[in-house]
């Protein structure tokens, strides 16, 4: 029989796995955004930050569903 400690550990493991997946998603969004820039000196940083935010929101939505 499993106790509360097992449930807490399982939740901790699941949370760590979600974070492990979320980080590469953010990195890929950052890379994609930079590669798509026509003018890297222009608004690249704004676009990169938006892409990171979008990837993070998508990761959280997937986690909630």
C-alpha cells in the first residue's frame, strides 16, 4: 500500500519531469526565433522574449491538461 510520502515523491518526480521538458522547449523556441530574424540587430530580443513566453505558456497549458 502506498502512503502520502509516496504520493508526494511521485508529485515531485512528475514536476521535475515537466521542468526537464519545458527547458528544451524554451531553448528551441529561442533558437527558432533567432534563426528566423531577418535583422538580428533590430527587435530580435523582443521577439526572443515573446517566443520564450509563448513556449512557457504552452508548456503550462499542457501540464494543466
